[in-house]
């Protein structure tokens, strides 16, 4: 029987240097996309995919993340006293939505190292890993799409998207073969190899790995066995390549739109499009944009 995925790991110890000075005293994960912090979108995606146990890997200066998902007695009391029931429900909903635990990554030594820090919390179970920089708008949550593949094959699954041209050099890229699934062979792939940030001319495909993973617990031993790379960092891609020696890994070209909210332009695009899709903001915001002399 294939064990159920009950836990999700959120690496959130990075310094967020691309958003300085805004991230000098505020975690990048807490930057608001319209009116919710980036990390909450990922947490809600995990929740809507059937995962309620959230482990957040934090570092120095990240206490705002813990405060956000904690109970705020003073705020709740004030909202209750002012009879602002709608806002009170929103605030209580955040602290009630998940079971959350935290572990520290004392040094930012790579994504693989961050995942490895969650080993004691995850144990021997399969788990999801979510990068909150990647905000994904999809009718079926991206993580749920990956879980459906995992529950069929019982193997690790990575989210893939097509990236064209020189932009591919910013991603981990897979060499993979299509696998027929549900009558089609255009979305599911069995991965043969992967390359971290190749030159466009050397990329094995146009299929890039983005920040959603469903991983079996063997990834921890794989990360233990690999040598640190540049800057002493342990890369998740290197751990996955090691795991490929003994276990199959699949990639799924998810259905939906991904925004790179870890990039300033991507963050702005996400803000505009999410605001336009809001029932309470969209019409007025669209009218405002039409007034601009662009």
C-alpha cells in the first residue's frame, strides 16, 4: 500500500536579497500579494490538496512568519470589541487552518540543506516540499495534481513547466521520456537525468523544475551522501540525481499558471493579475488600469 502524504515542508530561511531593502527586516515570504503574504498562498494550496501538517524551515529574522500563523489575542480582542466579525473570522482562520511546526536552518546552505533540516519532523514518511516564491493559480491545486501521480506510482514527483529560450538557464532542467497516463502522453514524464541551470544551448529539454515536489523519505539519505557544491551548499537537484540511481522519479507538467514571485517583475505581474481576479477589487482595478496612459 502506498503511504499517504500528510506533511509539507516549506523552506523559508533565505535572505531575500532580490527584494532589498524591503526584506532587510521583513521575511520575503511575508511580502503581501494583494492582501495575503506569499507563504500563505502555498500553505493554502497544501491545505486544499489534503495536507494539514506544515513544517516551516526558518532562519534568523523570520519570526514574523511564526507570528502570522499563531493566535493574536490582542488583535482578535480588538476586532471583537469593534464588532468587526468578518475580519475576526479571517484572522482566526489563519491560525486555525493548519498544524504548524518550525525548525531552524542556522546557515543558508542550499535548498537541499533546508529540506534535510526537516528530517526529524518528517520521519520516514513521504512528504511535499513547497517553495513559496512560486505562486501557482490552478483550478486543481498544483500539489494535488502531483499527489495524484504519487498515489498511482508511489514514487517522487516533480512539477515541470515549459521554458523557452535563454530563460531556461535559470532553472533545473530535466532529461525525460513521456509516460502514457490517463490516455495521454503529453504531461507525465519519467526523468532520466537533470541539470542545474544549464546554458540554453546545453539544456537537455525545455522542461524546467519549479517549486513543487512530492518526495519519498529516501531523499534524506541521498542528500546525506552528496558532496556540497559551490559555497558549501547542498542542492536538492544533486540529491534527486543521486536518488535516481536507485529509485524512479517522475515529472508532471502541471495545469495552471505559475508566477515567479521571487522576482520583482514576476511579483508585480502576480499582483496585477491576482487583483484583477478578485471579486471585490477586479472591476474597479480594471477600470483604473484602462485610465492609465501607457
